[in-house]
């Protein structure tokens, strides 16, 4: 039997019994803190019976039991003594009332949930208004211009077109990397290379019927006498044997005559 067990239980408080057991064991409070991993200030508060310094009744009883276990005291008796002291001081009764539904500590989560719900509704309403405003903007009718008055029947003036070049150097310019091959009438290669972006090649003026085979017509620009020609083929296709004489390029760029009958040739109703 230890010295603390021999002491009359009613004569000592729980804190006094634990302090007496610690002193009998020859250890200090820091040693108990290291064994139990309980903050030293809480152990000192237990020895002073200052249970208000501990977070709650559960902590007070749990720490006291761990303290008693560390010094070899009766942890069940210590726990009972702590509860009795707390009940006498009104601590347990106060804590019981704190966990009623009216506890303000439980109000913030509910308020937070309502706040989040309101924010979500506002976001959805704003999104719906934005979508509806886009739809209404796209539905606004555009005023149509009134058609011009019908002109009296007569010959249509010829469309003004830029004069096609009849002579001049033929220059190939690349806006991006493009492979080209230019041959003459005998099939001899005049050039066969990849033009880099910004690089140009001028077809020799004395070349006999030069022909061009190349890829990526969308990045190869052709000029005759400084005048740009239309693309020589559809995008991303390999084009073969395009004649590079000014006359041939002029013929490619000439507008196709319209098959629509002239207004003056249409019969008029009586």
C-alpha cells in the first residue's frame, strides 16, 4: 500500500492527493508532463484543484486519470473526486447547459450554410440574367436597307478590273516554309529547295517555259511585275507544272466571263 492510499480520502482533494503521490514517487511536474504528454500548466492547475483552467470536464477528468496512472495512484478514485469537485463548484452543470441547442456556438454553421445558399442563388440568378441578355441582344432585329430603285433596262457597264501585267519579273515569295521546284522546257531543274519564311526566288527572265511544282499554295505568294497573282492552288495541296510565264499567269488571273444574260437582251413583257 502506498502512502497516498493510507491517507484518509476525505481529508485531501484530488489535486492534493496527486501532488502527494508525485512527491512520494520523487518526480516533478515536468517529469509527469513528459510521461503523459499533458501540458505542464494543466498538471499544475490540477494540483491546485483549479479545474476552470482546463478546457472542459472531459479534459479535467481525463488528465487527472492520466496523472494518477503516471504516479501509481487510484485513477478511478481520482476521477470520482474530480467529478465531485466539479459538481460542487457548478462546472458540470454549467457545461451541460452550454451544449443545449440554444448554444450560440452552434449558430455560426447554420448561418454559414444559409449564407452559402444565398450566394449560390445569387450566382445562378446572375448567370441566368447574363444568358438572357445575350439571347435578347442576338434577337434584336437589324434594320434592312431599302432596295435601290430599279434601273431602266440598258447595257451594264463593264466591271472595273485592275490591269493585268503583261511583262515583268516573276517572283515567288514565302510567308512560311514551303518546298518548290522550277524546271525549264527541257525538264532541267532551275531550282529545287525549301523557301523559308520571308525568302524569295525570282524566275530567270530567259528561262524557256518555266514550270513550278510546289506544296502549300496558301503560303506561296506570286507576283508579276510587282502585281500579286491569285493563289495557284487550293490550300495544303501539291500543285504540279504551273507555267510561270507572265502571259500564263495573266491568263490564270483573268476573270471568268459571266454566263448570266445581259439585262438588255432579256425580252420585255408588253
